[in-house]
C-alpha cells in the first residue's frame, strides 16, 4: 500500500471483527508512528494498548458509566459551533444515523450509539493516549501528527481505526484503572482492528473540502 492509498483509505470505523491483532503488529504501528516530528524531538506521546481481559475490564467500567455527568480536562469543540463547521458536523452526524436507521429525535438510540464508543466499537485492541499536563500547545500539535501516523501505519498493515475523543471526559475512571498519574491528561482513545465489512455504518465515506476551498495559492498563473 502506498502512502497515498493508506491516507485516502483511512476512515473512522465503528464496527470491528473480533479477529485478534498480535502485540508485535501493534508495537510496529506505534514504532512507525513515533517517527512523527516534534519540537526539539520531545516526543510528547504516551500510550496504553489493551486487549483481552484488560480491555474488557475497562470497557465494562466505562459502559456502566455511560450517561454520567463527566467532563474532559480540555475543550475539544468550540462553545458554540459556527459555519462552515456547524454544517459539516450536522452532515456527518445525520449521514451516520441514517445508515443506522436512527431518525431525528430518537435520543435514546443516539445515546446507545454513543455508548458504543466505550466498547471501542468491538475492536480487539483499544488504545488510550495521554500527555503530560505541563506541556504546552505545541506538544499537542505534535501529538496530532503522531496520531495521524498511527492511523496511516495501521492502514499499511491492513487494519482500521477510529480515533475517539469520547474517552477524554471519563479520565478519572481511565486513570484509576490504568494507573495513569495525575500529571497526565487523557487525550483520546482509539479502536484498532479489522473492520466488519457487513456493518452498515462502515459504508460511511465522509466528504472533504478540496484544497482550492481552504488554501490560497499565490505565485502561480491561475
């Protein structure tokens, strides 16, 4: 698989097969991803890779906590959405719900779908990523490049992923179960495994604005 193929075939998979993924494969993906650049080579990423009984214990605790009033230690989304971001957010949400047969106003079904995050959508490997809270925004930017590398490297291994900010608000439970010190912030989780080709939600292909829409090209003839 070329780099272009790995990047363009990446998608957020929300239903996985139970097929195990060897530790050696997960470790190789993370080793490759760690080639991401970071300011003065600080490499601010920290991770926890879970499978088997350890993964089940975490998912059971988080599913039991689903719906509880919890809050992340950082703000992922703006306080109020505005265009063009509001329209993009709404479209992907309703496209997904449409594939799942969830209509507008069916809040209970929406909540059940959201709670599936905490099972890592059935993936055999769950990843939790953290960062030292003393680091600044530059390290968070570096972290994004690392996470992108994880997903691209996984595709090169024939695997799929789903990056999940839904775990961040449940940092207290995650911290207690994974023995994460208070000096670290839970950034996100990520499901890793083989996509279930029969799941309707996995047919979702989200749109992307072309470069001509978000970039100004200067110095060329056109």
